[in-house]
C-alpha cells in the first residue's frame, strides 16, 4: 500500500500489521516497533467508528490469536509500551510530541487487540497469551514477570501521574478506556463474575496502593469535563503543503509505508455535539462506576467502593479513620456543581445515587446546601420526561428523591425555594411555584404515568414513599399541586370501583360455569386499596401536622368532598378517614354559615380563619409517616448489568459485537 492510501479497508493488507500478527517473532529491540507505532490518525470517538476499524482488522486479529503462542508478539508489544511509559511524565513536561505520540499508538493497539482476546477466549487462556515467549510451539515462561499486573499498574500510574495537557489528552483517554476493556470480561458471562483475574490484580498487589489516587483522579476528570483538544494539537497532522517538520519526521520513521488516514478527526471539523463533549470525563465516570461495582473479594471488600464511601471535603480537617487506608479529600463544591450540570446522563445520576446512599460526608454536605434546586430540578426533569428515559434511569432519579426526603430539613427547605417559569413543565404554565410543590407535581405525574403504562409496583411504592416522607412538612402548597393530589385520589377511586365491579361480575359468571378460570381480581383490589390507603395517610399527615399552612389543599378537599364518601365506612379506611371527615365537616359548616355565592378568595379566607379556630386536639394523631430506602439484598444483580449496559451503549465506549454479549439482553440498557 502506498503513502497516499486512506482507505480503512486497506488495513487488512498493511505490511506492519501482517508482520505483527504473522509467524515471525519480533524482538523488543527491533526497529520494526518504531515503524509500527508511527501511524497518524485520531483515536475513534464513538462505537460506529470503532466498528469500521474492527471489521477492517478481523483477519489480522485472527492471525495474531493463532500465531501468538509461537511468536509472543503480544507480550513484546506490551513490553515496548511499558518501556516507553517510564519517561512519559518527563516527555509531557518537555512537550516531547513524538515520544507521547508513539506511546499512545502502542496503547491503542494493545487496547484493540486486548478486546479481541477477551471476547474470544476464557480469561485463563488469555492470561497465557501474555506469558508466551519466542520458543517452541505452545510453550510459555511460567516464572516470567506478570505482564497483566504490570500493564494494569502502569495504566493506573499513567492516569494519576501524567499531567492533562493537549498532547497527553489522547493517551490519558486511552489508558482509561484500556482499563475498561480489561474489566470487560464481565460482558461475556451470563453470571456475575466474583473472582476474575482483573479482580485479583486490582484488589491486591501492586495496584492496591493507588486505589484512592485513581478514584480521586477519575472524579476530578468528571468534575473538570475537559473537552477533547482541537485536531492537530495532540498528534501529527498532515499539512496541505506537504507537511511540516513534525509530520516529516513521523513519515520518515514510518518510511512512507503506513497509511495516513482519518477517523472522524485529523484536519476535519468535528460535529457540534462532539465539540461540547468530554470523552475523558465520560470514560472516567464509566470506569469509576465499573470499579465501584466490582464484587468484593473473598478476603477483602472492594477497595474502590470503600474509597467512594469515605472520601471527605477538602475543607474537612478531621482525621481519617485508621481503619480505611483508601480515604482521600476532594473539593465538594466542584463535585456538587458537576453533578448538577451532568444529570442528563445515566452515569451521572448513578454516581449521585452512589454518593448519597454510600458516602455520609457527601450526603450531609448536599443536604446543607442552600441551592438544592440546582440538583433537584434536573432530577425532576428526568422523571418528567419518563417516556424518553430508560427504566433504570427513572428508578435512580426516584431513589435519589426518596433518600433526600428522608431528611426533615430538606422537606422544610424545598417549600421555601421559589422557582419562576418552569418551561419544561408543559401541562400548565407555572410562572411561580415552590420547589416542594413542583416536586409533588412531578412525582404525582410519574404515578399516573405508571398507572396507565408500565404498572410497576416498585415505582408506585417509591413515589408514594417520597410523598409520605414530605407530607408532614407540606407548606403553602401551590393550588395546582393541591388539585393534583386530590385528582390522583380520584383516579385511584375510579380504578377501585372498576376492579370491584369486574370482580363482582366475574363472581356471578363463575356460578354458571365451573370450567373457566377466574382472573385474580382479589389481588388487584388489594394492591389498589394499599395505594388508596397510602394516599389517605399522606392527606391525613398534612392535615394533622400543617393544616393552617395549606388552605389550597383544604379547598381542593372540599371541592371534591363527594370522592371520600364511599370510604367513610370501608373497613380498610375507617380509622384514617376520621380526621379527613372531621376536616370536611368542620369547614363545610363554616362555609354554609358564610352564605352562598362565595368567591374563591372568600372561601380561602374562611378556610384560613377556620384553620386557626379548629382545636388541634380534635384531630387524632397517627404514627409519623417515614420511609427509608433500603438497598436490595444482592444489589450487584441489578447494578453490575446496569453499569455494563451503560458502557455498552456509551457513545465514546469501545464497539462491542452484540452477538458476543452474554450479561444482559440488548433492551436492558
């Protein structure tokens, strides 16, 4: 192939790749490596580009898998990379483009080849490919240095030690991606991996001391959201006038035989959405989630999860507990800002969930913020656009709200924050509303959507639990929020009556036919009655704890008083209906005394006066409604497939062949 060729399909016939994958062993000191590593193209930025590259190199990879046991060329390539990384930090400080460029290319080749080995063979067989030497067929040096551990440790040190500059952005991104590839064995197993080779190296030995620094660096990569440098600033860009000094040097090393081509990159203007993205931040977050969700080793808990659970604010001067060697400090203000800005992605929402649920330092800090609307409003947007989100993302957003509503301070403060012009809420123009009332509206809308579409009991339960946690602290409810609470009860009431009628008709039909199996209407009725009781408890909690703060709810209650009539004598609701019935009777009497043709304003005024006059001891006290989020007994059965579905579907992740994936079905992401 000539120097002017720019077709990706030519890679299958590339002289250097054919030699790497061929039957000849190549020494680590062979000049061949300088030639092999002097290609010039931008690392693919999405799975579509990587798919093209993978399809073009199928034959090369197949040959390497067959011949590597006799040549050991994979091990030689890794050793070449390891030798070059020893001077990377100095090269970055000295702006040594050529050195960094070739090290990046070596790592890119390793990453692509590693993915092929992982997808095509068991881990034990892949491990042997790292130990093969240039000896007789299918022999290996058992006592050689462990290249897998050395490579893993090298990648971690590269991520945490190399300064992030334009010229190092590519190799930093590639190091993070290669670690994701190393851990991707999970994708090719239906069961959760608990004792893989990568687990062993990352949780013990040389890698372990770098745990906290790696987690901290990945978090800061997410926080900073550094964009990919413009094309040509971090690699050798082909110039229209025949090339400058750097390009001439590169092509001289390659002796003109390597293809110079582009993959969405060199010399071309990136698409607008690519300009705004930060692939390093995205990949760092994915790697962090993968590491945090590794299963515990038999003899030690996951150190990466421990680090995430225990890190503190840089302003926190208290001593670290000696029991946790992986603790560190990070700027909570910067982390909070990044989390607020990035909630449109599943990954950021999952990180927020993990931090709120597992790190008490982060949870305490966030609940003390005076600008919680910056975090809560994006979460509400996720729930509002439930039709456009996958179910996992919706669950995470809902659980975050449930965790937040466990705190009484949060439940009070959200009613003090006034929002203006909520443009994304389309059912009604909301020019001014409290954050608390908006939260109620969105959660009720989610319940109604679930009732008509997905009918997921878990979703129902968590929505109602969040409302119940807030109910005692309801303050100055917006009239529309008060209306929606009663409207939801109306919907449930109609549903109850419909199922009750179906059950009655079914029972009559069964008397005339013994052969037809009966639908389980009793179970449906039981579920609906549970939800109705919860709604009555929420209304009751608000009335008994903050009646005088919520005239709009009393107004809505009186306006729809007939709804509650059928439940007054129902054995499942008699106790909880006492207070609601008392409030309806008390205020109805005061309105009758005031005369007919009352305006809305006059009715509200009478309600406010009545709320002061109503003796508090007349309302029966019930136990406080408090629900706490409890994680599943085996959370890895949910989170590990979820995390890997995010990796699989990520725009900047490696391309994975759907036919090879075993862990989850393709619609689970």
